[in-house]
């Protein structure tokens, strides 16, 4: 029987996140309570997989990218008699990675499970994670971007945040708040997804706490961003954090600071750079944040944008984004994220 969210949470509470492949017998001090959910400090997460969130029968479901198409993991697991978390968020809260790996492997040779494989073009994608505890953003983290906007070079990572209302899936539309803003801008970014609880960790160890990486966009309203000394109004309207469609496990990305990334508007390339231009590396960012707050499994960190944003153009060349524009972002090895403006 496939686990529903409610059932899985009961199992987590009773078994400490034990899955069909095994786990601890009871909750320990490694578990922390955050709101309604128990969250494991070090959940069992899969390796070697590329995961996503898709819409099936009006519900969000855990999916995996395979050579033959996109596998509805929850649906295939039910057909195979394997218990898995229904969503990526549930997996980050309570584990189940071994069961997910087993489902993907068995589905490759099961005629029944093949019925749960579909083409990506036929699917509706959600953001990779729907309910992260934290969405952290890093500003002014690419050397050429700092130069183009004539900002002061920071001596420490510049942090701000977004909220879950800003998350947007691949292929969706950002509802532009045109009644309060006119200066809309794109920012392609590499996104870190945490896999273990991290507090005061060393830079040398930081990447071992990462579950994987995604393509993201720190969509922005520049006029709202300038309205006060705080970035929030310009950064976290609805849909201003496109994310996905894929979460690529960290073992497939040995060096996140050697990835090409680009952004196109209506087919025209606007940004083209490499994460090697980061002022603060992914390891430095994770370590730095962990010295100030506890990072939890499923927390996401947008690591900054490279040069080429509209804000960096001379004033006479700035043509801000508008309803109907089509945005395409890509980070090497992580896939292409597309969304529209409405």
C-alpha cells in the first residue's frame, strides 16, 4: 500500500523515519520538531537519481527522470508493493531514499511499472520542493555581476530570504504584480538543497551536507527592491522563485563551482556565465550560513546570479520584462527551467 502524507507522518512518528528498507526504531535527539512535521536530522536520501515533483490526479507526486521518460515514483511503487514517500518534501522530512531507489530500479524491468512512465512534455511540474523550512538567497555573489551593477564587493555573503508563496514550477506562469511594480528582472541561479542538519560546520565538510542541486531564478521587481533598505518586497511576491524541474543528487555534481549557466528571454540570450565566477563558493556559503542558523534537510539556498541582468544595463537600454515574455534558464547538468510571465 502506498503511503499517504498522513500515514507516512504517523510512521515517522512511531519509527523515527524507518522505511521499507530499514531505519531506526524510535525518534532520537537527531529529530527536531518544526511546526506540524517531524524532520529527521539525517534522513535516508537516494543517490544517483534526478527527482522532480509532478501533478497526478490533482495531487503533487514524487517523480524521477529516467532514460525512458519521467517515472511517477509513488504510482509505480504502489504497483510494485513498495512503500515510498508521496512527495520530495515527505522524503526530506522522514527519509525513504532506499525505497525510492528500489522503485526506480525495479520499474526499469517491470511491465506494470512502465505504465507510470510518461514524457516530460505531457506533465505538469511543481517546484522541486513545495514546503522548505527556509528559502535563503545570496546577493552580489558573482564578480562580474557586482561590477555591472556597481555594487560594493562584500566581505561576507549577503543573505536575504523568500517565502514558500514565491515557489513556482517549471512551465508555470509568474503572476506579475503590475499594479505595484513595472521593473521586472530575471536572475538565473544555481540552487543548493540541504540533505542533513548542519550547524557550525567547517567549509571542508560543507558539501557533504548537501542533498543536491537545482536550476532556479531569483525573479525580482527592482523598483520594489529599491523602495527601502530591505529587499523583501521586490523579491518575494507570488511566483518569484521558480525552481526545477529537477533536483539532481549531489553525488552526480562533484564540483558545483564549475557549472555553466544561462538565461534567455524570448529566445535571446541575456546571461551566460559559470559558477566559477562566484565570490563565495557553495561550500563557503553553506558553512557561513550554518554558523548563524541551523540548516535543515530540504532547506534551499539560491547562490546568486551572474552578469547580464536588466538592472546592469545603462538606463537608456533597460527594457523591463512584461506579461507574455518567456524565460528559459539552464544550469549545466541540472536541466532547463522554463516559465512565462502573466
